[in-house]
C-alpha cells in the first residue's frame, strides 16, 4: 500500500495494489472471470464444450487495453460484455474476435502496464490499482484465442463473464 497526494489538491489518498497471492479469490473491486464455448444439448440445455478461467490480472488487462471494447463492437447474441454480466458472441463473430485477441498480444511486449481498477466513491480516498504481469496475460490471450478459433470452426458460440 502506498499513499500519494490527491491530484485535485485534497488530502492524501491511499493506493491499494492488487496482490497476486489472492488471485484465486480476489477482493472487490478486483475480480476474475471466465469464457466458455458452448452448444445446445438435445434437451435444450446449454452444454459447455471448453472453458478458460480469466484471472484478475488478465481480466483487468482486457479492460485496460481496450480489448473488451473491441469485442463489444462484434455481433452478439447477448450483451454487451460488462462486469459481472454474461455476454454471448455469435459464432459468426468469432473469426473477428480471434483477430482482436491476436492484436491484443502486441500490448504485452516491451512495457510495464498499470491500470486503475476503481476507487472508493467520488472522493477517491482509496485508489485500487493493478500492475499487469504480461506473461500471464499472454498465456490467457493464447488460451482465449485457441478457444475462440476452435469454437468458430465447430460453429459454437462463446459465452463471456468478464
């Protein structure tokens, strides 16, 4: 934890950094997510085919780098992609989704990234930040790209909870 002056000239505020040791069960406002490919079973129920868990580091990188915004511009059966909400990308959008994820990998080289995840109310007395582990983010992007490409080839849709 680090304190620094408030940029608006007010009292100093605290900065709380994400602790990777808590990634399995993050405390709000830090969160994790998942992405699945799915199909409909004979009985009409959703049948999950593959699943990728999105750790907090990668989830906040997807938002911070604008990947979620790019995915939200694609055709959706259910959406938009938003925190703690299910969204579904149509099978016809998965080729473009794969390109979005491939392009996202470019942000993982040669720089250190930090993002503000949230603050405590309007006074921003506490600022929550995360320093992105690029290697972990690369692995997640690779897994997501593989899931999306396979789902597209099989004509499946992709469900996201980011």
